[in-house]
C-alpha cells in the first residue's frame, strides 16, 4: 500500500477496522460455535483471564492490573461475575481489611471450557498455514502488539 494512502486518517481507520473484524471473525466468532463458552462477551473473557491462575484468589487491584483496566472498571467486572455466580469476594484471613476475589467452581468450569475451545479453534486455524506463514503471522502480530503498546 502506498504511503500517501495510509497517511489518510480515514484509510488508517478502515485498515484497523478491517483487521479487527477479520480477527474477531476468525478467532472469537467462529462459525459453528454452540457451547455456552462461546456466548461470553469480550468483557467477561477479559475478567476471567484477569485471574492468571484460576485456582488463586486476587485482590481487586491486582485483577485490575492483570486485566489492564481502571479500578472502577474491574470493580464493575467483578460485580457482574459475582452476580452471575462466576466469582466471589471474601475477606483475607491474614488481613481482614483486604477483600479478595476468587473464581467459583462455575467460573473455573467456564474459563476451562473457553480455553479448551479456543485452543482447538486456534489449532485448526494454524493447521491451514505452513510453517513460513505461521512464523510470519506471529512475527507481525507481535510487531503490531509492540506498536499498539506505544500508542
């Protein structure tokens, strides 16, 4: 693509939109998905993965850092998880002032099903590529990620 075209803000926005649409279509909104794990919103998915270890309890602040969101946002996210029976708050025995959050058995199950389903879908996607294409895709995605972190 010519530099002149890419420098136009409208064109830049279209390129980003097209990438996001295609990425979501290929990875998040796979055709034929029928499990309850496929009904998860991006916010719920992000909330579930803020628990880096599904078997560990976390203070809300740490969950916010893990999810890369503000404390008010993670509080809302945890409220929703708790309301849906996916997570629960409790007081830390060592320091009763500290409130921690852990996934319930339901939350662990949903997270596990989602992870398993996504692994299978990505395995199928990568199976369509030869080694050179896989390496190129992963290299460019890593480059894009590093650039996005700067902006």
